[in-house]
């Protein structure tokens, strides 16, 4: 157990060194949020309305989206893909450590770091924009929100871990990874709230786990959805399924792995 | 004489770029697919917004599409011609920049065109298609379209220069801190936000900001505005001014960079 | 009077780096306060090279060889001192100068990985503005000399290290450079490939009078190619001269190896010279250079059951090592 804690610690250390990266991401997400803030505000100012969203709900939506993106998103697929492609995975496989545990600890370190750093900035933003937002949170909501964020993060991690593992067969992950990121961003509600999309996309999204990454947590936060245990049980089932898939894929992939490169 | 040589080198490198891509065919097609999806999302977003309203900060649906189309074409060229100036990243990381510095060709030029993703020409083509579609739905006479298009070409070129220069600036400066991959995302995100008409910024301070220091306005909105609505002297002058300043600035920064950068190993 | 191609006076280059300490706590500390340290890579280096010379730079890692080459290629600007190559100051990076030299770094790959070397050659042709006729002549000559005509249309990633290195060499010589800077050109290559490249460079230098500066870890490179050797350690030149003089200065002795038919007692041999090594049927004497002939004659004229006698130099590697440990 201690070794995974160490990996987590060194992941945090790495993040501290790349502090320019950290601030760049923060700047970028705030910038993007700023653009959407003005986009929606200018529409509502001239009397328009998007779907059945009030301006406050919409702005809150994008604020939380950008916050979640900062915390949850990591380059798992890239990392795994590179380690397979360049053969650096070998050094980890030779040690008494589970590869999954290694990647998980590293990513957790990233999340702990991001969570700490970015929460402070976003808290500030929330207070600053209080007039525009109308957030009302009760304890139950907060509990559900945090739980669904954690589950969503799990789904994101496992899914892109599997994508990274496809490098065993594809040899190269960037095109596929890029495409998947696009699709997932769309189906999770990062680009537009899911309930504003055409019917058939909402239907497709219903069969997939992605809405639990962003859309469901935010809907809980903005109180647009009824709080039922299902909201947590379903993503938990998805996590189990994805985990099992990842184990199978890894087992099959390792057999193909030549340890080339390096 | 020199121009001919540079043009030949440019063509040669683009040919090499295509050959490199062909070496990994599967990736090429996946990449086109990924780009295609991204293009779709841009359009779907505008469609959804205009599904609820018919006015975005004074822009109509088809006018908004002109902005998106301009953005697509600029992004497409930035990727296919310049590889988003990412050669500087990989070259410095692998220490290959030395090999380019010693060549008797302008280093910034060489680094700019060294890489290129041919599959992003899809963006350019889609942009052209989209703009044709949008223009045909705006109430402009053929004469107006011709005149506006003429001016548009210049402003489009300026927009490309501005986007290019901004990319060079950000990525070059990032190396003074010698760190990871954040700068890739900075310019990528800045560009992406240029696809929304900058008229949405109703606070004048912000308007000034996006017309000067981070000139989003001139990267897509301004050319689109002139194409869709006609001649505007201030916008045109502004476009040339900003392009000039940013290009000169980027060259200055890039030439300082080598001295600060290339420490001993 | 041979032309001075390279003139280096008092070249100095420092670089700075930050001290990095391990541990999470130190990473936090480093956010606010970092200690800047300096290292002098090249310290007041001066030398001259004449046209057509092949000069070898030898020294341990980090001694300053590569940094010196980089300054002469114009990649780095020195903190102090001056240098002129072909009359140009390298770090001004004038195009006229750049067209006349080539830099080959053994560990860095300049060729396009997924394409045949020929594509990279053509690109270099454009970049250096080599006329078609000259290009064809050079290409044919180089391909023949290095024997790579069967591999130039195979993707670089499919070539062996030796074939890759030869292709890199061709790429850098297509524009007929007057000066060639080579940094570890034979590193990682097998013995045959190393010899091929050495032979080629020697012939090329003879024919074209190209001035060559070469750094290497391998003594064989230096001995085979260079008449002159410059030894750099900790940024300073500690020897600049011919290999022969080096031997005379740091290797005043020669080795005489005597092989016997029968066992010989050690004390019987003491009168002939200093015994370096004694084994069954074999003894190695360390004899000062001018006494070698007499000593050998004495041994052969004696009653010892000599089967064979061998006179050789103390090996160069240990000489160099001795210089460094001083």
C-alpha cells in the first residue's frame, strides 16, 4: 500500500514542478468560461432564452463544467499510450506493482493536486459572480454532488485508460484518443447541456456512461434533477463494468506487448 | 530569387508532410474522422443556440456561420501549413533545434513549416463549403459578395498572420520556463474561442482587450463581419495594424529566444 | 604557408542551473526560493586549425568538447573570447558561413524517420541551394564511397545504425562543406561500420582538403584519423599536439615482451630492466625509449631460452587516463 502512496506523492511533486502548466490550465478554463459567460449573458440581455434554462442556471452550468474539466481531466490515454509505444511500461511490469495501481495512483495524485489548487480559485469565482448565479444547496444535494463527481471521475478515468490500452493493437493513440475526447466531451454535456440537444442524441446518451461525468453532477448541483439513489447506483455499475473490461483488455494486450522501443 | 528558394523549400516540406502521413494510413483516416467530428460540433452548437433564439449579439444564424467558417479555415491552415508551430516543442525537447539553426535558411521560417498535418485541410475545405452555404442564404447581391470577398481575402490573410504570430509568441515564451505541454492548449483554446462573434462582450474593457492584447476579434469576427455586412474602414485598418504589430513582435521574440534558450548541455 | 581555417582565442562559456533537492517538502520550498548554480563548460580555450587538418578532441564527458563544437557552429554564443572560422564569427550565423560548414552529431538523427534517406538529401539540396549538377556528382561519389546505393530508398527506420550514420554523413556532405564538425560520429556502431567511416573520412579529407574537427570517445577514431589531438578536461585544454609527441611526453617507456621456451627464474631477469609483469614463460619489461635497442640486443645475446620478443607502445588509453588522473 505504501508504494502506491509514494507514487501519489511523486505525482503531486511533479505537478508542483510544472507549475506553469497548472496556471496555464486555470487561465485557459477561466478564459473559456468567460467567453461563454458573455455569450449567454448577451443573448439573455436582448430577451432571448435557451431551452428552459434561466441565465443563472446556464452560467452556473458552465462554471461547474470548467471546474470539473480542470479536476477530472487528465492525460491518462496519452500517458498509457506513450508507455506502451516507447516501451517504458516494461520497467513497471518488472516490478512487484500492479500497472493499474500505478496509473491509478499517479492520476489520483494529479486529481488531489488539481482539486486543491483549483477549488480555491473557483470558490473565489463563485463568490465574485454570486449575483448572476442563484445557487441553493442543501446537505443532501452536496452529498449527491460530491458522490456523483467522484463516480464520474472514475468513469472518465477507466474509459480513457482503456482507450490508452488500445495502443497495444493500434501502435499509436493520438488520432483515436483525440476523436474519443471530442465525442465524450459532447456526450457528457461539456459543450452544451445535454437536455438542449436533439432528441436522438439524448437517447443515445442514455445508453452510455458519459453523462455521469459532467451532466448529471451539474444537474444535481443546479437542482434540475430529482435526487434518487439510481443517480449513484447506475454509474457505480458502469465503473464495475469498465473495470472488468479494462482487466480483460490489459490481459490480452500484455500478451501482444513486445516491450519494443526503449 | 530568395523568395523562389523559400517557396521551393516550403513545397518540399509539405510534400514530405504528406508522405509522412501516408506512412501511417490508419492514423490518417482516424485523424480526418476526428477533425470531422470537431467540425460537426462547432456547427451543432450554433444550430442549437439558434434553435432557441434568432439573434446572437446582433448576429443572425447565417452570419454566425460565416464566423465559424472563417475560424475553421484559419485553424485548418494553422495545422496543415504550420503544424501549429509545434515543431518548436518537439525539436527543443529532442535537441533537434541545433540542426535547424545551423542551416542557411531563416530559422523561424524553417521551424514554422517543418511540420504540418495534411488531414487538417479537411477543415479548410469544410470552411469553404460552409461559407458558400452561409453566403448564399444572406441577402447580398452578387456584386456585394464579390466586393466583400475581395476585402475579406486581405482580412483573412491578416487573421492568419495574427493567429500565427500569437502562436509563435506564446510557444516561444513558454520555453523560457522550459516546461511541459500547457502552451499547446493555450493557443488552441484561444483560437477555438475566436469562433464566437466578439460582439458578445458587452463590457467595453473586454471589447478593447479582445481587439488588442488577445486579438480574438481580428482572428475571425472582423473578416466575417466585412464579408457578411460590407466595408468598414476602421475594422480594415485595425486588421492591418494588429497583424503588423503581432508579426513584428513574434519575430523579435523568436530571435531573442535563441540567446536565452540555448544553454549548454 | 597553410591557411588558418579556424582561430579560437580564449573562448569561455558558462551555464547556470537550479539545484533540485528530493522530497515533497523541498518541492514546496522550491516554489519560492531556488538556488542558482554555475558551471563553466568551456574555460579560456584557444587553438588554431589549418586547412585540411583533421583534429581530434578527446576528453571525459562534460569536458566541454561538444560545447566548443556548438560555439564553432554558431549554435551557442560564448560569454568571453572570440573565434573565426573561414573568416566568419560563427555565432553571427551568416548564411554565407552556414553554407560552408556541416555539423554531424552522432547521437542526433537529422533524417526523416519514416522516409528514405533520398528525401532528406533532396531537402538539404534545396536548403543549401546545391546546383543540380553538383548535387548529382556529390551524391554519386558519396554513395559509391560509402557503399549505400542499395539502402537509400528504404525508410530510415528500417536501416541499421551503421547505414543510418553513413546516410547522415552523406546528407551533411552534399553541399561540399569546407569544414566538417563531427561529434561522436561512430558512437554505438559495430567495429566494421566504424572502420568504414574512418576510412571514408580519411580518403575524403585527402581528396577534398576538408578541415575536420572530431570529438570521440574511441581512441581508435582518434589514432586512425588524427595527426593532431587536443585533450580537454574540465573546460580547459591540457594538451594540444601530435599523438607522437603525446606518447613521448607521457609515455617515456616502451614495452618489451619476451616469450620463453622454458621456465625462467625471476631474479635472473632483473639485470635486463624493470620488470612490469612476470608470468610462466613470459615477462614484460618497461624500458626507457632510448634504451630499448640495447636492452633487446642484450636479451637476445644472453643465455635465456627466448622463443619470441615483442616491442610495443604502452597503450594510449592508459596514457590518457594517466593524464586525467594527474
